[in-house]
């Protein structure tokens, strides 16, 4: 399959996961599991760092359109986190393992979101959030990276010929 088809399929998957993650209750708006990064990591490892950036941009805009958050602080946080995450993972794709890459991306994304929050809401004690948010980033990144590593070992993305092949067994 060519790169463009692969990126589009991964971006659609990332949007779907991001929208579904929006239904999970969370104490702070930007604390999500980050499972949509499965698509980003896969794109970076298979197609390269620019693909990861494109997949994350499409995810941010697509999810914002579906959830009605396109012109909101939530979108700004998502965009900053997505760009920082994809950039960091793209730069260090040959240095870290898949789970390590995911943790790096998660920490980078959360750090960028904290910077944006501190700019948008001056006076908010974002320094007090730094340690708990980074603990969450490490945990969520490790889970996402572990899932991604397993999926990649099993041949993810299961794309053959003209589209997804959902009939292939996970062996």
C-alpha cells in the first residue's frame, strides 16, 4: 500500500479513537489515555516523521470537527500537544523503543499543553500540575506504547491491497 493511503487510514483511525476517548470521564480536560497515538507512532515508524505530523494534524482537526471544539481552548491544547508529541517522537524514532517513544511523545504533549494552559490562563498554578501530569504522561504513554508494540508485532496496520483486511487472524 502506498504512503498516502496508509496515512489516511491511520488518520481516520486516530480521529475515531480520539472521539471515543472524549467519552471517558476525566478530572482534567487534557488528561486522556492517548490511545490515538497508536496511529501516530505507527505512521512515524512505517512512513517517517512527517507522516506522524500529518496524522496528528488530521486527528486534531478531525476530532475537533466531530466534537464541536474547533474554535475552543480544547482544540488549542490538542493541537499543541499533538504537534509537540509527533515532533518529539519523529526526532527520536531511531533512539527509543516503541514504548519509550510513546512515553516521550506523551510527556512532550503534556508539557506543551501545560505551556499553552499557562499562556491562555495566566495565574493558573500550572507548576503545581507538572508532577502529577508527568506521572500521568508516563503511565499513559507506557500503556499506549505497549499496545502499539504488540499491534506492530502482529502486523498492524492490517492493510492489504485496497483497504483494511479485517479477516486476517491475530496470530
